[in-house]
C-alpha cells in the first residue's frame, strides 16, 4: 500500500509538473493479478483496484491499517470497468458485468476477486473510507437499480458538456457512513466536465478517468480557483482532489469518469460554486 500525505494549497501553488503528478496522479492501478492500493491522508480515503486474471485475489488489510482485516473499521464501494467477474464477500458471490457496482459495509471479513475470462479480466476499481457503523452490503446494476432521480442528464452539445451523472452510493440510493460514489458519462462530442467548477470544503474527491482512447488525453484542472493548475492524464488513471481544489477536465475525446467522495457530509449538492470571472 502506497501512502500519500496531505496537501497545503500554499505549497501546492509552487509545485512543478513532476511534483503535481507525484502527489496527486495515480497511475498503473490495473496490474494483472494484483491488488494495488493508495492510502491518501486526505480524509483517509483508500483508492484501489483488483485485476484478477489467472488468480483469485484476496483483499488484506496490510500493515498500514493496523487492522485484523481490511474492513474492520472501513466501508468500500466497487465499480467494475473490465470483463465479467465475481466479488465474494464472506462466502456470498456477486456476479459483475461492465459498470456494475457494489457497496460493502464495515465488518465484512473475507473479500476476494475473480474473473470469468483471464484474457478479458475484470477490473474492480474501489474506494474505501473510515466507517462508524455497519450498513448492508448492496449490489448495484446501474441499468436496473439506480433510481430515476439519481440518474441525471445535464449540459448540451453546444457547450461540449452533454453528460449523464449516475449516483451509485449516496443517501436515498445506497446508504453508507460517509462514502459517496458514482459515474459520469459524456456523450460523443462532449469533452468538458464540472465547468463552471466548484470546490466543496466539506469533502475531498477522487476521479478515475476511463473509456479514453489510446491517442487521447484528459486535461484535469486542479488547484485553488485563483491558482489553477492542470495534470495531463490518460486512460484508467485516477487523481486526488483536496477539498480546497477545483476538479474539472477537458479532453481530446469524450470519456467517462468515476467519482468518489468522503468527508464531513453526504450532501451531494453542498458545493462552493466558482464564478467563471474569478478563475485564474
């Protein structure tokens, strides 16, 4: 498990490209037959991925958590962005197809990941946060299980931001202690997300960009609204966004991204909007 420290905006505005990428960009998450995890000290989120091919992978706590098992004091959300596979939680199997999701509550002891086809492995992306009570484990088929009010179409092609927000885990959909998780899908011809932009001092956020063609790039914008910076990103890469930072992107092609938030509250609409004229 890689551990990354917090970030002070007064320092970050002086970072060069290499330091920005080192501290905030997460690459090479989907290593075949491995579980990769990054522990951010910003609100204690863990960002990870399990990519089983020829082996079944078992999630373990690691020395960094000082726990008997990974979810002893934590909860987690999972979304599959690869081939079909299975997540087994304390002996119960859950069959995943592309973009299926899941919430696992605190206290689940044995969690393993497997793929149906080693040549097209599942790619189980997950976020985990500290928890204070146990909520039920829930499987999420986005086509059937996401409520209409949690599937929101926004933007338009004229502003290059026609997109649909799919809310997988949040109050009223799937209950959790603090973790919120979902997926935003951009339509062909649209390349902007979260612009006009915002911050939310009560929560930090992590984005995972995928469905990005090999010859395309995503420009992820971060930093204080008056001290913006960017990180060039590619397919299946994630980025950490502190609560004080904007988190927006434009790209050379349409894409999809998974967002995960943890922090003080679970009010999805609790945002500090940034006026376009104030951006620098």
